[in-house]
């Protein structure tokens, strides 16, 4: 890995976006999403709020950091276009990063303008948040790959990779489903807080409970299933592919998934305190980044897995004997 000035900048943009994402989670968890009212891009009808409340400060600071993230991504794209040839993957991923950053801004604006913030308990808010989560994951993936391809010479090969393509497709799908489930669960926990595990379980199982409460009942089971799939994916890739980074990332993914499952259990027992929700989200982002990089490094290598097939040397000897 070679960390050029551009590569360092790209990794820095990714890190800054992670901070913005975590701060956004605090905005939701603290019910500060309506701190600027239903105004966008203005805050309560003003460019800079003159008499802000705490919630206004929280929401306004999130908008400022989001705007800075947009400018940093513009800088990333301009630099990539000037530095790399048209076919270089870093340049392509920089363009995709810009696309998803613009979509991120549009979705965030929609949440405010349609008032899907604060105490809004509608399913429309849950759907918008789910879309927001998916777009955020895709943005993080593109920023990650921009930094990675600027730091290494790897280029992904999707053709003739065998069954590993389907394994990664399942892993990505499961992770997105888990992320959406987590976002809906976090929203339900914010809108319908509980003081004990028994109270939460009673709410979850009540036939008259709000749909956001009933949906959060399934999140732990989705987490266990998706976690098992990710661990299996990492183990399979580790046995099918060589390379230092592939091995390292497969181990990292397994460790992060296990830590995340533990954090989820503690989060459940402690009734989702805000600080632990943020840690939980950070671990989710790190798992996603590890999965993206594992897939890219593994698919940069030729296919090797062949169930039930003889090793190449043995196969060659068999052909000679025939």
C-alpha cells in the first residue's frame, strides 16, 4: 500500500464522513432533528440562528459538518479527475462518491422538509430513514474504494469468479437488510423508550403496539443470522483466496461481527443509551467497510475454488497417465 497525498486525503474524507454519520445518529437519538424547524437549507428561516436552543445547535452543527463533507467530496472528485486517467478505478469511485453524496444531501433535505424528524411516528419516516441508511452505506463504500484504489494497484475482476460472487452478493444483501432493521429499531427505541427488558418485550409482542415497536422484535434474530453469514463468508474467502490483505480483512470482519453482536446484546440490556447506539453504529460502518474491502481484494484475484476437484498438480499427472 502506497499512501500518496491524494490517498491520505481520500482516507481523511472517509473518516470525516464517518464522524458526520455518527453525529447524525446523535441528532436522531436526541430528538434534535427538528432543531431548525421544517426549513432547509435555512435554519428556522435564518442563515445563522440568532437565539438557538440546544436542539437547534445540535441540528445546525450537523448541517454544517454535512456541508463540509460535501465540499471535501467535491475536492476529492476534482483532484481525482486531475490526477488519474479516465479508466483508473479511483477516478470512477470518486465520481460515484459524488453521486451518492448529492443523493445523501437530497434525502437529508427531504427528511426535514417533509418533517420526518423529532416525534414523527409514521411509517413514511421509517421508509425514508431506510433509504437514507442504504444510500449512506453506498456512499461509504464508494469513498472507501476511492481511497483503497488510490493506495493500491488492485483492480476487481467480476467475470469467471465462480460461486464467490454469489457469496458476496448474499453477504452484501444481508448486511443492508441488517442495517435497515437496525435503523428502524433505533427509531423505535427513540420514539418508544422502555425502562426494562420485560417492558420492551411486552411492547414488542402486543398486537396493538405501533408497527415500529413490533418490527424491532425481529432485529436481534436478523443480526444473528446476518452475523453468521458474514462470519461464514469471511471463513470461506480466507480458504479460497490468498494475499495478505484478504487474510487480514477476513479476520477483521469476523472479529468486528463478534464484537458487534456483543455490543448489540449490551445495548438491549441497557435499553439503548445514546452513547452505545453511536458505538453500535460505528461498528456497523466498520463491518461494512471491512466487507467492501474484503470483496474488492478477493475479487481482484483469479478464481481458485473448485468443490470436489483435484489439485492442479494431481490433475495434470492424471492426464499424463491417460
